């Protein structure tokens, strides 16, 4: 059971609490309370082990392919947080004895996991436990742990087994060779492992400190080595009322780390550096290391914090929870890596990057941490050769980005998925073959970043090339329809993945058209104003020929238009002709995907039912191409047929409801989106966080209720607060300047904090304003 209201004082609306231990619902808090820093993600499994728990540690970018029959994935690295705790000869477990008190908190302000337990064994002996844990934002390699055990009503012998367990798998798949194990000076434990296919070296180090009633003690532990495992056992004698403090500091380094990924790399150097780092850091102890971590988090919070004055305190916690996970999921330290669809919180989607990054997550960074946004887009540039290989393999030109991407940019989507309830066979996953809109999604993100930041250096180095080569792909992908004398895009999957092998998906066609149109505009702009840049790109991409193809084809692309009778835009050529059924049962479901308990994919494909927003996403990304009447008509038609079985869907609908001035509905959708992971459904997050939804929560607040939008290179702020909110305060960056925006029901206040530009121009409900310091605009 979760609580959201237990934070008090400076931690009010900063704490997510689990107040009841349930061994059948371990996955929820393992995911939502996960710790991380973008370099690594540590799933918050308990120190003691339970059947059914999932113990995960992932290091960004360290992909490995088990064999040729499986796709590459992030390997589950060695476990450094597990503790075997024996009290008076009995192994500690909350499934035995009696739990007198239990509470586990994630403090998103300090990024610390705290668990407080009072437990009684079968003999009536009571013990108080306080477990603390963090993953450092200061030293990206470091994990800190601290356990305090107090013998409340009896003397006790406490034995603790602790070390490094490399026996971990990805649901049975072992990604590591057996590696060297070493214990230095009976104090420092080290495990070396190498991935089986990608040959990445991992070095794990750990060390311990002990104190009784605050007085540090030395212990001579029993040293143990097993297969893929090195650990020590230490025994302590406690008198009634005494408290044992047990600290464990660990670190992880890999040969994929930027400072070691070079031709002169030496494993011995990696071992030595990592061990020396551990020794130096461990001298500080848990409390100082944690304080350094808190200081780093304070810097992030100062940059990104949003204040919501709401009738419901949960709303403030929800945006802070989203901020926390946006930071820990993102490899801001390295432009060779993307954001995984489950972050670094679980094995779901194997650590791969999807369109989730560009459409749902990247806007937060573009408006809040532009340097990180640039790094994420550079990841797509660094993997563009993989996109070109995919295009060539499919008979196309240019860059065709993979639906799922790992380290190289090659397609890594698995081919087989869940069971088909009709045939009993595995269902084929077609996304990697025919869900192609991701190519224009990435192009759109490049353009959006450029328009918001004005980062010309990025465009010169990377952006133009990405826009041009994605346009070249689309020009080669178009299929001429002789009968209609127009270009079609056939046999695709759009954002709605319940419709496979469709022709002319509206989202795909419009975005491909936009991609080519934008490439034409920048080609002409460069030719006129910066011919030297164009000449260099022309040599690499043969742009003169590409430009001819773009201009010949762009105006002949079929763009589905609103029907005369009801203004509905056909989602694809056949959607509106498919069977209509009563979807009430599935609209009211408590778990996603229940329609597949009654129908298989082929049957769902022939019903007017959608997994998620499809046409509706167009109205968000290309909103000025469609009238309010068209948006409303399509909302009224498609939303009742949308099950929101994808976590991406609710936030998009929330923003569009705000755009249509349906504030009550927008707020309801925001609340539902915020509860996908954070809500009471204890099975929602077993496989990891829904990272796109987390990005969508930020967009719902800033782009929906805050009304921020970039339209044709101009800033627009049309705030529409829900009635439950009195005030909203948020920061954004625009063309290098930081703006602090305050919205109430009566006024919009914009303060320009920095002075990159003399003034910032923006539009509010059709009126142009400019701010050089600060400005208040009436809204009533």
C-alpha cells in the first residue's frame, strides 16, 4: 500500500511511501523507488531476498547479445546491495515472525531510499532496522548503503553476509563470463566480469565499515568465494539496547566508460583506478558521501523545480516524482547513449530507445536542460550509420531509424511477443519492420530543439545532415499510385499499434510530408545564405539530386483530409470501415491489454479500437495545420475508441483537452497519467517505469496547463489552469535565456532571469508581447 502524504516540513510533497510489506507486490516499489544517476540504475529490491523479487543493476550503454537468436539488451550487472542477515541463528525475513512497524520511503528531493522496520522473531525478540541507500549524482560510479540494527529487548548475535554477487541474469539469460575475484587486505572486495559478445569489462568493488553505539570497530571477517560471487561474513554481539551500524560503499566501472573506451585501454588500469576511487571515497563514510549527493541534487532542483498550488497535494508530488525519474533515467554524461523505454529501472524493452525519447521525454530537456537535450540528439547522430544500414537493407535511401535502438543504431526490435489466444503461438512483432514514423519523429525533435534553443552549432555539425537524410529516406519510401496520381505510404504501423499493415496512416503521411518540406526549406536557406555548409553536405549526401526528388514528390503526397460529413480524418485507408463493438468493458479496465483476453491481434486489427493517440498526436505536433473544429470532431470520434493501453496516450490527450479548453477533462487525464506508475495499482510497474509517461506528465503541466508551445519558431504561452490549481510556477529556456513563468487564473507573469538576448518575444492568446526583465499580463 502506498501513501503520498507522509512528508512533513521541508519534505512535504517530496516523499513516496510504502506502508505495508506485501511479498506478492514487490515489483511496484522496486521500480518506482529505483535509484540512479543516468550512468547506472539500481532497482530498489530489499537488502534481504524474497522469492519473486527482481534484483537489477544496469549500466547505460553496456549492451550485450546473448546469441544470434536474441536481440541485444542491457545486461543485469552484479548485485552489490543484497545482505544475508542472521539473528541468533535465524535468517531475517519479513515473511517470518511479526512486523510491528514497516515503512519505506523514496525521498525524491535527496534521492535516498529509507526503510524503517520493527520486527519480532518467533521467540519474541524485537529488533529495529533502519536501511538507507543512495546512488550518487556526484560520483556516478558510487552506491552507498547504511544499515542500523538495534536489539530492543534482548541480547543478540548478528551475522551479516555481504559482497558482490555476479550470478545475476536477465530473466535466465547470463550475459557475463566468469571473472576474476579478489579480496584485498580482508577489506576491499573486487569482481571482474566481461560480457560474452560485446566484450565489455565490468569492475565491481565494495568495502564495509562497522560501529556499535557509534564507536567504530574492526572485524576479521570470514572470506568466501563462489562461482561468480565474492563475499565476507561478519559476526557481531549486541547487548540489549545496543545499535549496530553497518556501512557498505560500492562502485562500478566499465570499459565502455568514455574515459576508458579508447585504443590504449588497459583492464589493469581500470581495476586500479576503480579500487583507488573506492578507497578514497569510503574514507568519507556514508553521511558525507550522501551529503555530496544531496548537494548535486539541490543544483538540479534549483534549475528545474515546478511549484503547483493545488487543492490536491498529490499534484505537486507527481511533478517532482516525474522530475526525479527524468534525471535518473537519462545518460546525460555520454552522447553515445539514449534513454531506455523503461529507463534503468527494469528489464522491460531490454534497455532500448524508442520514439518515446524524442516526442515525450526530450521536450523536458529542450526547455529545461538544453545541453542534455543536445546530447540525446547527438546519440541519434552517432547512430545514423545504423539507420543508413537499415534503409539500404530495406531497399531505401537515406537514414531509416530503427524502431528500437541500442548502441549502434541498427534495428533491435524482437520478432516475437505475447501469446496469440487463438493459435497458441507467439505473436509476431511487426514494429521493427513497418513502424517507420520514428524517422520523422527524430527529424521533428531536431527541428524543435533548434527552434527553441537557436543552437546553430548543433545544426551545422549534426542537425542539417539528420534532417536531410531522413527526408531522403521518405522520398525513397513513397509509392506512386497511378490511379490517384499521388504518392502513398503503404504497409505501415502508425502510433496506434493495434492497427498493423495499414496504408496511409495519417500521422505517418503528415509527418513524412513535414520532414521533406522542412528539408526543402533548409536546403534553400543554406543555398542562399550559407553555401559553404551546403556544399560540404552535398558532397556527403548528394543533396542536389535529393533536393530534386523532394521537390518533385512533396506536393503529391497523399494527406488524408477531414471528411465533409463529420470532419473526421481517416486514421488510415480502412480504419473507418472496420467493425464497431461495445468497448465499455475495456475502457473501464484496471489492467491494460485486457482486450487480448478476448481477441487476438488479427481480430483487434479489424475492430475500430485504438491502443493510443494516433491522429490526435498530429494535433499536438502540427497543431497550426488543423482548425479547432477538426480537432474537436476527431477527439469526439477517436477518444471513445481509444483504450489508452499505452502509457504514452493519456498525457497527449490531457494536453489536447487543455487546447480545447476542456479544463475539467484535462485535469482528470493528468491525474490518470500521473498515477500510471505512482498510483495504487500494485502491478503497473513490475517491468520498470513508464518513462514516456513521466515525460508526458511534465508536458501536461508546462505545455498543457502552462500553455507553452513553439509554433513555427515562435514562443507561445496560452495558460489554462484547471480550477483545482491556484498557481503554477515553472522555468523554461528560450533561445538561451531562462524565463520563470508564473500563472494564476488572473495573470501571467514572465521574468527573464538571464540576458543572452535583449528581449524575448512571445504570444499570449493572439497578442504579441516582449519582455526584457519581467512582465505581467492580465488573463481575464
